[in-house]
C-alpha cells in the first residue's frame, strides 16, 4: 500500500531523514515510532506531498501522492484544528465534498456520525462554541468521513481525553476490520503494542528498528526474568545483568546461564522471591534501549 | 467529479456573503455616502442661512469709504457712513455698533476690511458677503447702460467647445460611465475583498486546519479557489451597488444636476478591455501579497498590520489625484503608472480620462503582467514556507535562501 525508498530530507543543512526505506502492507497497522524531532511528521508530510523530498520515492498504491488519492485517505495531522467560525455540519460537509462525496452523502454521513457521538444537537453550532473534547470528535469525523482505505495518523491520541481516545481506537479498529490500512506515529507504546502489526523506529533519520512487532520483540530476547523480591539482590555476578528498582528487578541471563541456575543462586544468597516471571521486553523497554544506545540496525 | 477548487471557491464565497456584516457593509456604504452628503449639504445651507439672519439682525453698520464707490442709495438703516475711522473702530470695540466696513482707495489689491465683535466661531465671516455685495451693487448702480446692467446681473449660460488634436472633441459625461465603474470596482476590491482574503488564509493557519486541507487540496487549487471566491464576492457587491444606483437614479430622475443619456453611453471596447485588465491585475497583485503576508506571520492581527502597507500603497494615488488631473500625461502620472501597487489605479484613471497613450498602454500590459507573475511567485513561495510554520514569522533570510 505504501512504499518509501531511499527517502532523504533536510532543513537548513540539518538532515532530518537519511536514506529511509520501508513498506506498509495492505491491511496492516503500522506504527511509526521515534523521539520528538526524529522526523516522523516530516516523513508523513512528504508522503502526502505537503513537503517535497530531497531524494527518494514515496509511493501510495504505486504512485506518488496526488489529491485524487485523498478520496481514499484519512489524514489526522499532529497540528490539527478546525474552522472555528464555521458551523459543525457545514464544516463536515465541506470536507466530505473535498474528499469526493456528494453534498447529500456527506450531509447524511455527518448527521449519522453526530448522532452516534452525541453531538446531533450541535450540528448548527459554530465550532468555537464547542468544548475541546467535542471538537476532537468533529476532527475525527472529518478524518473518516470518506470511509478511508488508508489512514495516516500523526500522534493520533495526542491531546485526546480518555473518552475520545477510546472512540478513536474503536473507529480505527472498525475501519481496520473493514480492510483499511493504518500508518500511525505515536509515543504511546502501550497502544502500539495493543494494535500494531509492524513497527519502524526512527533514530538519527534512519530506521533503528523495522519489522513485524512480535519478531522484533523476540529478537530482543524472550528470556528476560522479571523479579519481585525482598532482601539484598547481588548485582554483579557471573549469572546475569541486573536492572534494579527498589524491590523489582529485570535480570538478563548471561550466555549459557540457565534460569534454574539463577533461581538457585538467588535462594542461596537469601533473596526472598515474591515473583519470578519469564517474559519478552516491552516495546517501551525496547524504545528506551534503542533511544539511549547507539544501536543501529 | 467537480474540481476541488470549486468547493473551496464556493465555501469562500458563501462564508462572506452569508454574513450580515457583508450586507450591512454593502447596503449601508452607498446609504452612508448619500446620508453624509445630505447632512453636509443641509448643514451648509442651514449655516449660511443662520449667517445671513445674524447679519440681517444687525442694528448698526458703519461704512468708511475712501473710494466714493458706495452708492448713497444703499446708505439706509442699518448702514451709516462715517468719516472718522478711529472713532468708528472704538465704537465697534465698545459694542456700540455691530460692524465697520472699510473700503480703502486701493481695495481691489488690499481687500475690504471688516471690523466686528468676536462672538465665537460662528461669528466669523458673517458680514463679509454683505461688504462685498455692497460694493458690487454700488458699481452696478453706477452703470448707465441698461444692457450692461442686465449683463451684470443675468445668469449667463456658457457653452464650451473643446478641441483635441485640432478636432472638436465630443465631451459627454456618458463616456466615463464604463471606465468609472471599473475605478469603483477597483476600490471595492482593494477596500473589501483583499481583507477577506487575508482573513481567509490567516484563519486556516491560525486555527491549524491548513495541514488537513493541504492533504486534500493542492496549494494552487486552494489559492485559486480563494481568489475566485473573492471575485464572486466582489461581483455580488458590485451588482448590488449598481442595482442601488439604478434605483437611486430612477427615483431622482429629472432632479439631478447632471442628466445622463443612458442610450449614448459609449462602449469603447479597447478602453473597457484595458479597464478590465488593470482592475484584474491590480486585484491579483494585491491579493497575492495578502496571501504572502498571511502565510508569513502566525496570526491575523499581525497580518493586518503588515498588509496595511500594501493597501495604503494601492490607494496612495488618491493623494496625487489633483496633480494627475492637471497633467494626466506628465512625469508624475507616468512614473506612478509603472510603479508596483500604484500602477493599476493610475492607469485606470488615465484610461478613464482618455489620456493614456497607446505606447504606454501596451507597455503597461507587459509591466502589469510581470507584476502579477512576480506576486504569484512570492505568494506561492511564502505559502509553501509559512503555511505550516506555526507560532513564528518566516524570516526574509529564509525566504531568499529557499
């Protein structure tokens, strides 16, 4: 669905994206991760033709983006807003028209959506008279008014209250179940873990991580011991490397060391074990590890 | 499927014409002008009347006449001839008499002196007309020939015959109707439309809706839609004003100082095409600058301050209008005809007067086309640089480096 090849972009001699390549498959939920200022928004804007690429190819369905494709697309930018002086229904039908819907269809859809999100009585209100949460609902409605086959969302949950966050997730999953492809950037690792099929993590303008989420987690080791304990935990041993926080610790076994050996070692050293759990690292942990290290794929 | 700019245009048009303030501004503009003229005319007449009454109510006016011109026939109450200037002046100062008129030997060069009490701003000049009238009437009385007297007092009709390049020119107010409309149209465009455009671009940037819009509509479609939407607004305004003018002319038919023979309104195709070209290019240059300014700064308030420079430059020729009328083909007129922003108005005006030489008209087409191209370039470049730059201005360094 999306193919980015050797994309580079600089601003004022600062290289923001450096020879980046990745693909988003049809029907996939793809999470685009990176620290603030890592170039996520730049990539999405370049993909949508808002910025020109310095080099490389950014294709949607095999073609560079054109506004004709916008009829199939729902884009929720990070910097989002509405025409505050316009009425709710007028604004929604205007965007519906721009996305290829007839006036009648976009009006019908908008009225149904407003009913669904509890804003039917606000249809003829000026947007500036709506609360911030109500405006967020209108923003989401505008994004999905054309039942998009491709959703591009830049920090979609940023600034959303919990009700609208749930509404957004519900709508995204609904569209995904109908076959939509979703590319979104985020800082919310828990959300990414819940819904993403694939991820790409940007660092210094390059892909520090890229691939199937489960595969990536496996590659960071399935054999991490998450420990809750009482007593004094030995930190420097031949058995493991430890990251300790008060009464919890994350133990990464050294090469050739078995979990049982670690357990025996802890008992022998009078560590009172409350919980001994084997798991993969969370995406949050991987993100922090990548961000802090000089690791590059 | 309709082009997207059509929807942008429709929205821009409806956004303005659906507001009560648009109709208030459009309808009340001519009403306001007519009302101001009527009030001013009435006030002027009432003021003159009050002056006349004040002068007529005078009890005593002394006349010190060194010339001997003032006829004895007019020396009736309240007038009284005096021989002692100093004594008469003291009487004025002591409020014993209302005024003293002094006609010196050389009053034609030196003027007539009127001494009177200062009773506030409205007392200024109340006796002047009487003093002048007194000497004029006395001169008429001194004429022996009845024909000369008739000629002096008659309301003489003047017929003016003008020549242009040795041929008698056929001057008629009707020939200025079409070019006059184009000057009015230009003013509406400058006064109203460009400010709507400035607001429109600023609004999208300030409300951060621009990125969503740009993901659906190309910048060129967006800008074109906005421009055409505003053109629609201007035509709505123009047709409304023309309709009001038509109704006004119908209602006042026969009572106007100038009668217009509509059947002889001159349709000079070349002049009309030039007027349309100057109006359109003038609008485009200014509109493009509005887009550039609105894109370059983060808020509508700042955009308004910056844009006023261009609006003032566009209407600045009004300050030179008397010089232009006096010499429509002179150096000042020629320079302003090719200066950015002042050019459209001056060219329109000279075109309306029929004072634009063919070579200058041809040259102006090229020059104004260049200005339009240049302003489009600046507008698009600034839009590209600034439309997604929130919270700060686009620096000139960045603009020239881009």
